[in-house]
C-alpha cells in the first residue's frame, strides 16, 4: 500500500473580486469526457510545399555564455533539434557591434578608443581577425565600457557550424557601414565557407530604442526612405563580394507606409527577402483563442508583405521570399502551452507560404528564469523548455508537402497533415487543459502500414513550476507504436502536441507496455494560502516512488473533495499523463481542507483563505532613501529632498519652470520610481492600486483640469494609466488612493517595474508640487 506525499506550492491566481460577490458565484463543473472527432485526409491533394527545418530555426547572441556554445549537452541538444538557420548576432545588438576588432584592439586585446581612421570611423584592419567590439552610436568611437557580451562573432559562427546549421546574419546598419558588412560576407563565405545565404540589413531600425534610429553624429531620425537607401548601399557592396547571397529587411512589423513598404517601393530591385518580427500578446486569452488567432495574425502580416512585393516588384514577386527573423509569444514562453503555441505558429507559417523562420531565442541564462524566451536554460544544469521540444518535433517529423485534410469542427483541436516520399505525418494540437481528444482518422487513398508511431509532448513530459521559475521535469516526448492502417483511432491527451507518423510500408509488431508493479507517489500542489474570491489552479501529480519524475504508467483517476467555505470545479482529476488539474476558490476568509484520494489512500491539507480587501502600504517616504538616490528616483526637473514642509522628514519636491509646462512638452515627469521592494516585502501580483500624499505651493494653471496622472509600466503593457488626481485645491496635504480599474490591469501587475507621476495639463502650469508617503494598495 502506497503513501500519498503532499507538497504545497502556489501555481496561479486570478484577479480579486469582492468577497460578497464571490460567495454568490459558483465554479462550473468541468467535463472530463474526451472530444470525439474525425479527420479525413486526401493524401494525393497537395496544398503547399515546405522545408520544415527552414522554419525551425532560432537566434543566438553576443551575450550568451561561452560555455553554452561548447558544452556537449547544449551543443548535442541543438544538433538534435536540426535547425537549418541560426540568426546572429543578437537582435538589437546587431546595430551596436562591429563584428571584427582587428586594428582596434591593442596587443593585450583591449579596445583602444583612440584608434580612429582618417574618415572618422574605427580603424578596423580586415586583413586579420580580432574579437568584436561595441560602438558608441553618437560618436562612432569604439567602446569597451558597458559591453557585457561573452562571445565574439568567431565563437558564434563556430557554434552554428558545429551543430550543422548555417548562419543567418543581421549586419550592423545602425552604427556600421556597407564596407564592414561586405568584409563580413568575405570572411564568412569566401574564407570560412560557412554558407551564409540570408543577410539582413539592420534590426528594427524603425524603433526609437534601436541604435541607428537616430543617425550617428546627428539628431536626425531615420525614415523609411533613408532605411531603403541603406539597403541599396549595403546590398551593392555585399553582392560585389558574393553575388549569390540574399539581401533583405526590414526586420520589424509590416505596416502601411512603414520601413518594409518603403524598402520595396524605392529599392525593391535589391531585395531578395522580407523579414518580419512578431510577438503576439496572448495575455488574458484562453489557450484556444491564442492558437486560433495565430493563423489570422500570420496570414495578415504575410499578406501585407506579399501585397507590397506584388505592387512594387511584380516581375520578381515569385522570387522574393518572406521570413520571420524573430517571433514568439509576448509573454508566457516557458509553460507547456508555449510549446503548443510554437507548434501552431510553425504550422501557420507553413500554411501561409513563409520560407524561413528563426524563433527568438535559443538560450536564457538568468536564474530564477522568470519568463525568458530561450529554448534552453543556458547555464548548468542545462534544461530544455517546451518550445525546444516543439521545434525539435517539427524539424524531425514534419513532411515536405502539406496535403488536404478535413477535421470535424467539434473542438479546439488543430491539425496539420504533411507527406514525404513514403509517410504521412499528422500533427495534432489539443489546447484543452482537461479533455483528451479521440480522433477517428481516415487516410483515404494512402496505402498505410498496419502500425504507426505516435510521439507526444504533454504534462507527462514537461511541467513548468511557476513558483520555482523552472521545470520540475523536462523529459523527451513519449513515443509509442499504435495500430494504424487506412482507418484508425488515436487519442491526443489534454494540453498536448502529438505527431502520428504512418508509413506506406509494413512496420514492426506493436508491443504492449508493461505496467509498473509499484504504484505511484502522489503530490497535491496547492498554495499554503489563497485570497478569498481568487480562482487558483492546483495540481495532482503521480510520481515514480522516491523520485520527482512522472509515473509514466497507467493509473486511475484521482478524486478530490473539499470542506469549508470553498469550491472546486470537479470531483475527478485525470492522471493518465501523470498529472491532472482542478480549480479551487475560497469564498470567505478562514481555513479550508482539501482531500485527494486514489484507491484506498487519501491525503488532505489545509489552506488558509485570506481577506481580499486591499490595504495601503507605504514603501517610499523620501527620507530613506531620499530623492538623491538616482537608481530609485528620477524626474524631468531637479528633484529636491525638502525637509521644510513636514517635521523631521523629507518629502519629494519638484519646482515647475516659471514659463509653465503643458502635456505637449517633452518634459512632464514629476517623479519616476524605478526600484520596487524585494519580493519578500511586495508580491506584485497583489498590487491593487497606488497611494500617495500630495500638496502644492504657488500653484497656477490655466487648465482647470490640471492633474497628476499615475502610470505603471509592465512588459505586458508599456503605459498603464491608472488614474489621476486634480491639482486644483491641493494647497494642503491630502492622501490619495488610485485603484486599478479592471482585471486586465491586475493581470499586468506581476511584471510591473516602474511607477510614474506625470503632469497632465493642456495649458501652461507652474508652481511647486510635493509628493510624500508613496506606496501601493496591497491585498
């Protein structure tokens, strides 16, 4: 008889609602019955041609650690993934680095910023090679300070060659010249024979954040017309060295009148491919909606690029390729679902005729990892993430012809059917967290073998623990032989991507796996405490006894029950993939007991439900530290620690210019707070508003609605306006609470990083503004 082990971990919470409202709501009971679907395939009817490995590429960068590029584990995994293209040398860093430092580095290898040629550019000697160096985009001088790269171009290109891929090079068009790019072509393709076919002119140069968007030694902003001329100049110099290469850009989004259109309109004769960047935002969307939107997004982006190609280069329209040099989920690229998303993104690109794609990016180095985009955690111990497995499955199993297929429309399951010379490959993506999909497959006129192979990535192989910001397990996808023939049935687990490969020649006999003679150890993953009204996703895990690895053998479902003022969305939890989920919601503060049971064994744990009412917590009193602490506080005008308006303590003071300020002026930031408390003092997921004291002196404005606008920043939403406080009538100290307005703002808080107090006034405003006792409304 086996014991049940319990571990308590917080996994996910939803937004707060009032306790009285929560008590009136009930969780819908989840249906665990499988979807019943049918898939009909016409293997003779080809609807598109693809080169799968050309879509399953990635990016590597200067900042990746040197060991990552040579360690047998990371190198071996990248070889196994079998990408055709690796884009280098690192997104925005492409426009701020010179690939060759020979002549600029001294005998000790140090960058010498005095080594400038008569033309005002670094005196690079292209007769030899030395490690790369950074550029100051304003002065064009070489810089060593501030460069935190770990490898140079030679190490990067040696790595790309070592895994059997080809470099896809983004040249420095921000602070570099056509001659520098041309010499890179010579070194790569003529001397090293690396076979780099795709050469991209700059990275996201339409963005204000990019080096080169402001032209060096000027204050002039780069336009689409100017970028197009760059493409022409670079292409002319580079193709003079190797006329077989392909030149492209604009390495950004595709918009009417944008850099891509101007490039094709003005110098389209020089363009061999258009490159697109896309990071769709899936926050707040269901898994099904996030997948469903992908084809629409990619179809729209590719369609617009193809429209401009046809419009401006009609005679070469069939020769100009379209690719994605950066793409990923905007956030959430570490969960198992991100692997499903990546699988559908590759399928959508294939369906829309995309020639090549390189995911952003290969390696993430920071631990805890939070939510980096990397396929692999690139520091020992190395760990593969879900997107790695998704791309590897795609590259190794997908066929070269898309064939016609029809799926009965009764679920959110996605499919793509491809064919190679002697096999059919069916990709299934099931985004439902709870329900498996039973699919009746009819291969029609394909003479199929009686057995096939199903390879599946599910929670049995990969589980991202958000509490640890690392996978609890990351295992190879499960592979099993299945009965096939022209008609057969296949089961796709919940939240899984599965490939079924059926050959047209006899396959070996299927063997039935032997169930483990030892039962599993169970873990119940729940938080120690929750907030009343929050819906919390909890997990039941079935593990190999004495390990932290999934059980992997057949197991019956678990039953879950609850006592106290709380609800769960189901009584039965599926454990076929060694892990199942349920949703828990406490109705009011107090203890709640949860019990899980399999067979004759049971286990229970007590969860404490906390009050959801937010309370004000002051984090910045401007005395310790005071406003002179630049890493914490900045403003568009001098910040003064004023001790005269409150006894024995400082407050933040800003004196507006006597000429007056309006919202239309570039300067309008009264105070920006950039350093938040440590997680032990502030769980940002619990932020529900901002609190601060405000007072004015000698205030004057011709705008009666002049106010202090309160803004938060988050990667999910760059500028989140929470509300504003009027400045009129604020001559005496008054405390203000600006609450988050909706659930969407609450979703953004866990990744928030800056708090702004901004002047909002349509007409000239003057005077002194004091801010004190700033903090958060925290539940």
